[in-house]
């Protein structure tokens, strides 16, 4: 009986340690540093990105929304299904939509930078509504020291 319990605990422990992380809610400064240092976001645009992400996804990589037209937005950057495919690589960014939910942000950051470069921040309603006015942007130099 005792060895069965130990084996069960071992199996459960291994299962939890190997399971995929389902999402992460970032803190403002943590995310700003990650975007700057790991994903090469431009420092001059970082306040715009953080403001946008706070209003689009509440800094949550697992956020998914459905639009009135039936399309979906995925992840931290709330990227629309026009830029990804549901079950295979595709769309404008040639990625699976599920990859936009990954906590490592590699695919999502790359696609978001492409959208911003081609359409500007105005692509995102959260930026248009809350971040368009520079006075509304967070001062990351003061808040985060970056």
C-alpha cells in the first residue's frame, strides 16, 4: 500500500512538472524589461506597447476574446485570427493561433511588431482609446528605471 502511494505521488509530481504553463499575467516593469531585452522592442515605443497591452489583455498571455464578427483575438497582444490559423501555421504571420498564447512570447512579439510596422498602433482599439494621447502613456523611466 505504501509503495503504491509513493508511486502515485511520483507520477502526479512528474505530470505537474512536465505540464505546459497555461498562461502568465505579467507585472508592468517585468514585461517592459522582457520586451526590451529579450525581444528587441524599441525603447522609444515601449511606453506605447505597455499601455496597449495593459488595455488589450491586462498583461495576460492567456487572454482570448471573441469579436462581434466571430473572429478571435489571442494572447498578450490580442492578435486577430487574420494573422494566424487555428490548427496549423498560416495567416499573415504564418503561425498557429495557439502559439500566440505561449508565455515565451517569441511568436507573439514577432507578429505584433510586424502589425505595428505595417499598420501602426492604431490597429489596436485599446491603444486608440487609451494610449493615443502621449500624456496617458506610463513613464517607464520613472516607474521601472528603464
